[in-house]
């Protein structure tokens, strides 16, 4: 989190003689989807000089964008152990102060997962120490210490040299979370007095992820509720520094070039275009253990449906974590069940450009969607599709309380969705089978609460223009002289 730091002065930029320069930092594969595949890079490249620092180095992915930006490799430099230690305490104190449903779980799970009595005692002691700092003054003190140590113990001068030479007008972190490679360039920019901005990557991040340590001048968020959450959790941030843009990852559902017709989609994924599609989107195996049992149960339910033509089950597995059991289930090639190939590269977990149309097409042409508690629910609602969330564990499983599926429906970001009436929530196998039948026979049942939910959450931000909004906002900020040395 931003604190006052000593600013290294830069020579006054000759703005009148050059176009603005914007640096996009893409520290994870999904950041390319949001800001390079979307309109963001195109609009920026038409109006400024753009440099993309990318952890992804696959030229098959990057080659189509090299005419729009200079693309440089982004290396990850592991932080000093002292920095990691302070950050660990800071994150615990942050969770204890936040005390969201996820924070409570993280707090307790650290102790429950200790393997020895000594380890358990150490973790209890660390938790107790962090609890003493779980207030705004304590958190701000930890922020200052973490940032001071991070700078003094930095692992490279690469980005200080790069930014001193090129003098960008703004540096934008395309993913504030799960992208540690972004920290060095963002800290270098802040020290050089270059305005910085960060995109809060997902709607759950503020209440379920760790503290924001990287210093930013500006924060970009999906919707107004996220803006309010950020200002509540980080009260020292000025309200005019938090900007609502929507999320570019939803833009592809609105763009005609990604609107596959049904025949084309089904040919690509191996489905029958004449039959309804029940789309099951799986979660990460470490968060949703034994999910293959649920998929098997859903497959049997779909087989029993008395409808003609008989629906088919399409299962989209989760590229970030698919269990061996789920892979074995896919290999069995069950009747009326399709497991399409997920068009992502395993390295850096990067969506391929072709996946955008396939994924949007599966949502567009599905008759019904099923998941535990996922962002996919919102995307299905965008397409006016009935959605079922799962509030029970896989059949035949015996999961500990900390892994129960129903927990996900109570998390701070998702509870409003589960309680809105926009989605159906199945609490048992019997309810799930009944809801599958209801969703296919009467798909408009939940449409009015779904429209109300999306309108309340996103306002007018669901228009396919989020990537453009991000770009135009960055261009506006890049043109401002004020804020070069001021931190939010």
C-alpha cells in the first residue's frame, strides 16, 4: 500500500514534443487476455507509445501484438527473506482486521494445518503478534516497514535504469494479485516519481486475498461496490484515486468477432449442435476436492432427463488445477458428456486468443450452467442463462468443514449473488436434479432478479467497453503533470 517515500527526481519531460508513454506490466498470463487481447492495447497504441513488460515469452502468443507495442520480458526477482517475513505478518494482521469469511478461514487454517506441536505453537504466537497490529495505525506502520525494506533490499536495478531512460508517463499493473514479478517495476516507478496504477483483478480480491503492498497512485476496479470496499479497507486512499472501469474480461461476450454460431462452436468442442447443452464449469481441484464425483452425478441426471432431444453435458475443466480423477473421468468418454480441450498454455497459465471465442460461445449457446460459486455465474447471467450453484459436497465424499462446498456461497463477495434469487442454489442431489429440469424447461424463471443483480452490481459498465475505458483513463492520467510525485 502506498506510503510517503523519498522521490528520486526526474528531469522535466518534454511532453509537447512526444506522445505519452504508457507501460503495461503483465505479470501473469490472464493479464494478457484482459489488457492485450482487449481494446486496451489497441486504443493505447493509437494514441501513445506503449511498452508491455510480460512474463509470457511465447512468440506464438505475442507476435500478433508486436506492431502495437514494444514487448519486453519481465523477470521475477524473489524478495529478500526479511521482506517476506514482514509481509507475512502484514498479511496476517490485515486478515485479522478485515475478518471476512475467507480471512477467518485463513487465520484458523494456519494452525489446523501445522504438522507438529512446535509448529502449531509458533503459528499461534505469530497470529497473536499479528493480532496486536490488526488496526489502521499498525497496518500502516507495517506498510511503511515493508516498503522501506523492499526498496533497500531490492534485487535489481533493471527497472530503475529502464524507466530513467524512457521516462514513461504512467506504469499500469494489469494484475495486482498473483503476479509477484510486477513488484520490482512498480516500486521502481514509484521511487522515480512516475505515476502508477493497479487493476484489482477480480471481484473477490479485496475480501479474500492478501493486503495490497505495492504502491499505487490510482486503483481501477470492476464496479462501485468494489470501490466502496477498497475505500473502507484502505481509508487513507483518496476517493478520487479509485476509478470504476468495469472488467475487460467480460468485453469479449459483447464483441461480434467472438460470437461463434452454434454449429461452429459445436464443431470446435465436439458437441452436437442439435441438442441442448448443460455447461458444467469446474473449479480448482485444491479448492473443490472430489469434484469429479459431482460431475458423474450430473452426467447421470442429464441422462435421466425425459426431454427430447436429450441434452448433453459439456464440462469445462479448470486449467489451474484439474485432479487426476477428473482427468480419468474425461478419458472414459462417457455417453453424452463432452470435455473440450481448454485452449490455454500451461506455462504462465495463459489463455490463447482462440479460447476467447470458444469460451464465450459455450456460455452463449448453453441452455443451463452449473458451478459451485464462480465468476462464470455472472457471465452466464450476462447471456440470460439459468444458473445453478452447488451448496452441497460431492456425493460419497467426506470433506472436513474447512473444505465444504457450501462455504463458498457465504463468502463476502458471493453471498449477495447466492441470496439475490438470480441463481438457483441446490442443497442436495435431489434439489440439483429438480433444478436442472426446471432450468431447461423454464429458463426465464430467474431472469428478473438476474437483471436486477447485474444492474445493481455493474450499473452501465456491462457494455463491452471496459478495455477502452481503461485505455482512455490511462491516457488521461498520463497527460496530467500533477500526481507525478504524490502517492495515494
